[in-house]
C-alpha cells in the first residue's frame, strides 16, 4: 500500500506542474479579452440570445429552440512537423469531439493551412481526408496559402444540437461524475495520445459519435466535456471552473490500462473520452448505453459546492 500511495502522491505532484494542465488552467486568461458571454449577431434579431463562452463549442440558439454549434482547433507546430498525417487526422477528429461533447452532431469542417510549398501539405491533407471519411463529416472549404514562411494548420467545425444541449456551465453539487473512454486502443507512438480511432471502423466511429447526443436528448445529463490535452484532470479543472463548483474523485474508480502509470493516464488525451455530471438516478442509464457500445464508463466521483478538487485514494484525501 505504501508504494501505491507514494506513486499516487508523486503523480499528483507532477500533474500540478504538467504543462498541458497548466495550459488548461490558464485558458481563463482568454476571457479577460473577450468576456464570459456575448450577444448573438445583430443581423439576426429574431434569434437574439446570450452565448456563453468557455464550452467545447459555442452554442448559438436558433428560433426553433435548436442550436448551431461552432468550434475550432489549432495544431501546435512541433506536432505538425513531427507527424503531419496524424496532425491532419487529429485536427478533424478533435473538432468532431467538441461538437459531440455539446450533445450535438457534426455537419461540416473547414480548414486553414499554411505551408512553404504545396508538397508540404500532402501528408496533412491525407490525414484530414482520412478523418473526414472515417467520421462521415465533409471538408467543405477553407483557406490555403502555399508561400508561407511557416507550416500551420487550424480546422473549424459546424454542428447542430436540439434544445437539449450538454454544457460545462451547469454541474450541480451532488451530481455524479462519470468518465467514458474507449479503451480499445493503445498509445500512438511516443505521444500521450490514447488512440482508439485510426484502428476503428468508420461504422463504429460514427455510431460512437452519436452517444452523447442520445444522452442529451434522453435528458440523462446536461453537462459534459470531452477529455482533451491535459487529460482527465486538466479537463475536469476546466469543467469545475466554468460551473464554479468543486469535485471529489476516487482514483481507484478510474479504469487504467495495466501497462501505463497513473501519472501518464491521468494526463493522457484519449481519442474518445468524455466527462459527464448527472443526477445519481441517471448513472445506470448512461453507463448501460456506453457498455452496450463497447465503451468503458466509470462513476469516478461527485460534484461538491466548495470549489476545490480532491483526489482520493483509499483513506487518503489529496487536494489538487
């Protein structure tokens, strides 16, 4: 037990200083520039509404009660250089995850791509097209520059949700916290990326993409966030920040691949991973839906009123 406790404590200490988790914590600095909310476009006065800023995608209310969803992702330069095919694939994939995390379904993506010459883009395009075809979401336009001093890539996405969206602003004290991850994969090369996407079938990827939509429209949950860079802990910190709540997490309740450490797993980026909070009465409905589709879903903790995150292991309660 002592070795296990020491491992957990050391892992938590290192996670506090993990660059991806620090990055997630400092995202709130963005809102000093643009605020926490904005009004919708003046050109559509009949759709006038307040749009909250800080979700995985912007949810823009429509007259019929539905929502347009808009998101974007940029790819860091060292990733684009070291693995251009997977960078292109990931740029499309993570945008789709952002839409799904809102309880929506993706419509189409556009890209902005810069390179010194056109040949530099071939592997990037191959990756984007592979993801587009795998998930059934078309690339419908964008902007290309073939005489740039640098290579750069960003992708944006449009999606749609009903009136029943998932958000990161509505976690309530007493809610259960659920973690759903597709464990049918492995780490991709040397990256902290748990890949259950490129090895999966298009049919299954498209089926799995619809599960958060079903959860939202069955009204089992109002709250979700996709697990991204910063992993389980970094993503949870973002959710707690927007909902202005805290949480207690039971580390032992999290299913971890035997071949990896807690430090690596808690900061890993799964290709299919979502955090949900929900009333306790809906725990089994959500877990059953994921289980029926081959996805591991753990009840890992609960939302608390006090805005602190505690990671509990056996009888030890560790403040993050």
